């Protein structure tokens, strides 16, 4: 779980791993966050250096953990 209150601008672009309730997994990069969700880019045609140009998905922080990719 990632604590939204602990995020700083340095966390933008960090790799995260999503794990859903059925065990599904996805990797992405943090684009932004709000009070409830972390907005993560999961798909960007493997153009990860341009991830900020892609639409993020609002994700429950309880389903995320930081990872190295």
C-alpha cells in the first residue's frame, strides 16, 4: 500500500505495481494523485520516457506498491 499523504513531487514517474483482488498485476508509473486516488499510466505503447503524455487510470493506493522496473 502507498500512503498518498507521504507522496512528494519526487514520486512522479516512480514505478508501481498494481495487484487486484483477483491477483491480476500491472506495472505503471505515477503521473499524479489526489485525496483518494493515485493516477497511474499503465499503457503507453512502451514509450515510458513520454508517460506524462498518456492518460492515467485512477487507482486505489491500497492496491499499489513501489517497485523497480
